């Protein structure tokens, strides 16, 4: 018997080496090299199972290629459509990553059940009965949803030839194995081989494919980085597992922008689309509480009005603690230093706890002013009026800086019934007269505070 050809692969980045290495020269990770058997036979499986004439591809004139832009299939899920850039593109390969238990299988099964064309849902992780139990909790009809419990790629392709689905879901890529690579499922060469086969299948048949991928503990999609290069779209499903909100974000999209955001709520009957997020992100409260302010932030193209809560109290044990959830801790420290230096509030001996309601993370600098207002409100125990919101960045000099897309933020605040929005006086070309909401403009932090607290 011929000796098997093997090579060593980095399980983090997928780079290859003929001998074992302790440290990967490509990504710098330690102890990631694992020996895998190389592919022996070059015939791709998809070509073998779909007995088509073997023609080589020829160059085609650009103007003669039929556009498929108009043929996007609505997925029946407005949030997913938005994230994909307006529906499912035929022949596209979409990778969905996320922590275990976040709801990837639930989301894809739900989409498969809502669609009224033939979907093949291949699961290597759960039995048909388990999937049925899950499906029974959800609302979709699932008239044309086929379930296949299979992990062998060639068997999957045989079934595809039988039933001719219009869409394919693979749950998950790490459970599949191709006969062409001999290493175990989930290894770099298997994941790469299977994805390559599926990619070829999608491009030749124009059937869209959704692949679910596990992520490692650092939040990367497990398997080689090349996986992300191979697919058309990479979607991350994220959220705090203990809270019910889930965010769907694109990190790569060949057919749309990557700034879109989808929001869901995990309920006992599956994932519910949240079309007006601001209403749930702003907690209901009775009367006015100090330490709470509302920021008009942007996540991708969506305006979210988010509640910032803080608690400031004198440090019990000498050294002050600073803790923030959902907001960058270093940015909080910077803002506290600005407050101390530019407005004279003593922060050095105060514990400061900051929390963004709803388990959301914000990176938008426009939340700065709301954070400062919330901290000072708690420090002074003076509530910020509940009908006021904020959208401005705070600079190191205590100046109130302009932020992008201010019109969108004002419109959203107005729509949600706020009386006033506090922004920077440096936003250019803004016609604040056309809004019903009061647009208050400021240049410095102390002006904002004297206005808020009288
Ligand atoms: P799942 O889709 O299995 O996660 P993943 O495929 O990303 O690993 O999600 C399972 C979680 O969702 C599980 O903890 C239970 C919860 N869940 C609900 O709360 N309601 C539901 O209707 C369903 C189907 C699941
Ligand atoms: Mg799953």
C-alpha cells in the first residue's frame, strides 16, 4: 500500500507545513499544528455525483452575463433579509457563526420552515426527533422543509440529486466529512475540503447554501480563516446568553453592506423579530431616577435609542472601582477624567458602575454625552428628564463634538416621542427648525450640565 501523504496544519489559521511546528509562523499561535492526511484523489465529489458533461469554463463577455440582482429570494424574515442586503442571493454561500446555544440552529430551522419553497436542512448535530421537537415549538408551517440527518458529504449530495431542493442548510460544517480528505471531521483539511465542495455546488446550481459554523473561545469561526475567504457572506449571531436579545451582524458581504444589523428576541416559541428595537431597549420606569440617560446611537444603518445607566457612590475601600458593561472601559475612564478636569466634579474617590440596558454593546462615540450625563446625574442625584436624549461625542477638552448622520438620530428621537435632543453646535448644515423635537446645541460639557441641572 502506498504510504499516505500527510502534512501539518495550523488549527487556527490553516497554514500548512511539512513538519510539526511549535509556533505557527503565520498567525503566531502556539501548539496549533496537527497532522492531517492530505487529499489523495483530485476528482471533486460534486462533479462525481452530478453526472454532467465535463466542460471547462470559458470567458464570457461581461455585458452578456445575466444579472441576478433582481432575483433575490425573500427569506420571510425581515431581519435576516436586511442583514443579507435585501434577501437571499441565488448561489450564494452564507456562513453563520456564533457561540454554542446562541440560537443558530433555531434561526436556520425557523427560516427553513417559513419559506414556501423546498429547503433541505442537513443536521449532523441533532437527530430528526430532536429537530422535530424544536420545530413543534415554533410557528412556521414547514410544508416544504426536508430534514436529513447525515454527515457524509457524498451522501448529502446524493440526496440533493433526489429531492432537488431550492435551498440548503448545513448544521454544522464541523460535523461534515468528505471521503476525499482522510482526517477527522472538524479538522482544517476536512472543513476546507467540504466547504470547497459546497461552494462549487452552490455556484454551479445557483442554489443558496447556509452553513452554520462553530466559533472558538476567542470568538473566531473555528477552522481555517480561509473558510471566511471562501464564502460570500459571513454573519455573526451574538448576544448575551442570559439575556433574550440576539444580534445578527455581517462581517463580510459580497452582496450588500456590512453595516446592517438584525435584532431578535429569543422566546419560548423561537426567535421573534424585533422591528422597533428602541422601544424595548429603553426600560420602563416609574417616575424619574437619577443616573439614567438616553443615547441616540447608530448601529450600522439603524438608529437605536439606548438607555445608559450609572451608579456613582463614594468608594468604600479607598481605591475607586470602575466597571462598565456594554461600553468600553477605557473610554469610560477617559470620560471620567474629562469630567474631573473640565467640569470640576470630583470623581477620583467615587466608584462608578456603568451599564448599557438590554445587554447591547455600543461602540458609537455619539454615546459619550449620554454617558457623561448619566454619571453626573447619579453623582448629583438629580434625574435627567426622561424625555431628553443625547447624541454627541465628548473630546478631551470637554468640548461637545459633532457626530455623523445627526438627522437620522434626531428623526428617530422625534418618532419615539422625545421632547428634546442635546447635540453639538458644530454639526454642519443642519436645519434644526424643521423638527418638532427641540434640538438643543452645545459647545462645552459644563454648558450642558448647567442647563440640565439648573
Ligand atoms: P440553538 O439554536 O440550539 O443554538 P446553537 O445552534 O447556536 O447552538 O439554541 C438553543 C437555545 O435556544 C437553547 O438554550 C434553548 C433556546 N430556545 C428557546 O429559548 N426557545 C425556543 O423556541 C428554542 C427552539 C430554543
Ligand atoms: Mg446548533
